[in-house]
């Protein structure tokens, strides 16, 4: 499968150079450390921990997910990609890479976070896992399409969070709500509306991304 | 020319009526507004706050429509029209946020409380800001127009989340939020009782501001197109 | 065996509001080597990119047909070989790894014999497992030819094919171009006289500009 082959190319490249993984791992550690040091000996109120988790996830995503397109652009290999695959293959391949990266990154963050903040206790684990799964997909989709946009602009590093935040805001708000619910132990039926909104968001983002990617990719 | 005079008269009437018509308990004549407990004189802000919020959305809509036109025809004039609409949209967005905060202060006690609709107007401001930041980072005119068109459309699909979905499911202070006892999960944003003269002034205000937007947009994009033609002439030498 | 038809209809290209060329028309119906030439800035690279579907024209269209059937723009990349100085391969991989990944992304099997034979033609066989990072600019240029030929394209577009090449490199490239010109359309964009000497027909870009 061609998108999978593109993912394998990126994976192989990553193994060899380790650009993304190293800096992303360091970023996660730094972000969590900054929060820990800023809080000092104070206790974080429990209802705050849910939101704080998504802050760390958001900024880590901003640090690591633009690489998929920006690295190609910076090294000049975009033309090469143009000549070997059609736009939908490229998008699928990069989306696959970002999906896997997002899941790995967020699993690490969530595990570290729950170890470091004892107040972060989840009562309804199933709800949290579902939220985690759906939100990660949405995060990957939105981040990938925005990465494609900024790869063709200047000032890429700073522009990426600026453009992503408004687009990701509905996702973040819903994820924070659902995380609070799973910490409170709300049942699945009561959270159904929010889950549906999350699914809607993913579907809409995916559709819009497929339709728009051709315009971004082709000069 | 004639319609500009008409616009002036309409806006003047709306402003004067909106501000000076008295608010009394039992309106007897056509120029008296009913009393809404808790708001009293301050209710008049509705004639100005709601139209600015309305124009923010219109600005965004017009900008996105011309962005889509650009993607089809690649005519840079469409990009200019989109740009001017967005500039106006941003101005009205700031006005809506400020008038909203003022209203919030005397109705709910504080200027800002992250009520979902306040959050959504703030999100709209972030979208506009991001859009202008994106534009200023691209040199090539074609790329700039294409990429800002794409971002505009992408942002547009998230707007329904902010405007319709989030306010219904999140707790908030605007009428129609999840915890509103009178209209839970599904009322109109504006929920207080307006009598027919208030409604009249209100709709006249909406119409007047919309025409004002059209006029400002028209002047704006024509002057932008002329400026670009002049620049081209100067470069050619 | 001549089956490819390449035509340009009323191609106009503007960058922003700056006009590069207007209402370009041509038809290539026979195999052979065609040249595009013109002064610097006349739009040679732009035109060849438009033919290759890398940039879109501002108006007009390019038609690619093989055996009288239209090749649409989505599939064009699999039928065309493209070489240019601004084409860059993945420097962290070796030549072998590059072409292997590229073949898989194209969805075709990596043809090892073809790869080895092309590497030999272009005098790179002994470097096939070295990282492209370690190649000289002439070697990188020759690798691009291998990239352009690995998937047996039906048409070749070469922008400045001999840039960065020494005499031996140029010879090997000319040999291949002449060979390919026998059974497919080859389009060269260049200002080098030695490149243009190979061409049967030449298009001079100034003639089209208003």
C-alpha cells in the first residue's frame, strides 16, 4: 500500500536521524518539569488536572507534528514527493505517520502525568480510553492539515500553534470536558452527547482536509 | 448616492431611537419600550451589540465565499475582496467583544466569565488573527491567496461548533445554555421579551448595519484594487 | 514505436500579476528529442514544470495521451521521468534505499537488475550503498537520471540535464538521451549548445512572449 510505504520511508528516516523523536521526548520532559517546578509544593486542585493534561498534549503536538511536512519542505524533497505519488497518497501517508506519533506521544504523556500528579485519578476508565482514542485521531487530522499549510509559508515554528489553536479549540474543550467526566465517574450515557460531538468533529475535519489538501499541495 | 443618504438617515434614526426612546412599565405609545427587570435602561445595548456580532459572522462568511471563488477562478481580485471583508470582520469582532463585555458587567457582574458564547467570539478573534498572521508570512501573491483561502475554509467548518453546538452543551450565562432553566439546550440567543416597537428598531438596526458593512466593504476593496494597479505601474516604471 | 502525444493549448502563466508567457501552443507527435530554449528568465523551467504537471498554468491546458488515451493529471507522475537541478533526493539514504522506497511508494516492485544496470550506465555502481549525503553534485545529478528512468516512463522531461556534470558524465547522459529519444518523447530545457545539438526540434521561448 502506497501510503504505508510513505510512512515506512518516514519511519526509516526517523530511525536513522532521530530528529523528531529526540526533540519531542525532551519537550515532553521539559514541559512536565516546568509545570512541576512552577507548582512547587502546592497541591493542584483535582478539577484542574484534567485540563492541564490537555495543555501538555497540545503543546507537545505543536512541537512534534509539523515535522511531517516541514522537514520535506526544508530539505527540498517536496518536488520528489510530487513526482512519485498523487496528493491523496501523500496526505494519507503523512496522516498515518502523525497518527502513530500522536498515539505514542500521548500514551507517554498520560502515563508520566498520572505518575507525577497523584490528584489525577480516573474513575470511569472506559470513558477516558474512548475519549483518548477519539481525541488523538482528531488531533492528528487537524495537525496534519495545518502542518501542510504552514510548510508552504514562512515563520513556520511560531505560526503552527497560532493557526492550530482556533481549529483545535472545539476538540480541546470537548476533551477537557470528557476528561473531567471520566475523573468524576460519569456514566457513558450521560456523556453520549459530548462523544457524538467528538465523532462529528473528526468526520468533518477529515472530509475538509481531503478536499482542501489538493489545493495546498499543488502549486 | 441616494442609497447612501438613505443609509445615513436609517442609521441616524436607529441610533437616536435606540438610545433615547424611554423605557416604561407599560408602553402606551409607539416610541416606548417595555421594562425588562434586571436590565432597565441597559437593554438598549441590544441594538448595538447584536448587530456587531452579526457583522462579525457576515464578514467571515463573505471572506470565505470570496476565498472559495478565488480557489476556482484564481482571480486575485477575489482575494482582495476576501481580505477587505476579513478586515471589517475583525473590527466588528473587537467591537462585539467589547460591547458584550460591557453588557456582561452590568447584567452578570463581571466583564468576562468564559461563557460559551464569549468563548466563541474570542475564538473568532483568534481565527481572524491567525489568518492575518498567515497572510503576512507569505511573499508570493498566489500562494498567499491560496493558503489563506484554505485556512479560511478550514476555520469556517469549525465555526458551527462554536456558534451552535458548544453553547448548547456547556454551562453558561447566555440564554439557551445547558443550564438555562427556561430554555435548556435549545433556545434562541436572544431571549427577552421585546414588544413590537423594540423589535422594529432591532431589525432596522440589523438592516442598517448590514448595509453599512456592504458600503465599507465596497469602498475598501475598490481602493485596494486601485492601489495594486498603481503599485504595478510604479514597478514597471 | 511511437504512441505518445503531447500538446500544449493556449498556455498562459502569470506569477501574481507578472506575466511570464501567453498563449503558448505546440504539438509533439513523434518520438525524438525536443528542446526548449530562451534567455534567462524567459520561463524555460516554468514551462517544463507546467508540462510535467508540477505547476498549473494560469490558463490553458497540457494534453498527454498514450495510445490515443488521455492520461489524467493524477496519474501523470507514474508515466513521466523528470530531472532538474532543483530536484533533491533523500540525503540520509543511500542510492539503493532511495530508489527502493520510491518504488514502493509508486506501488511497483523494486527492479534490482534495472537499478544495477542504470547505475552502471551512469558510472555509479560502486557507490550504490553510500549515503547520498556523500555524493558530489555531479553524482547527485546522475542519480536523478536513474530516478527518472527506474519506472520505465513514457516521456522524459529534462531541465538543464548536464548541470554539474564533467565531460565523462555528459557523455553518459547524452548516450542515454539518444537511446531514449529513439522510442519516446524527450523534452530538454537548456541553454547549453551541446545539449541543444541533440535536439531535432527547438522551441525558442522569446517568440511567444508578448
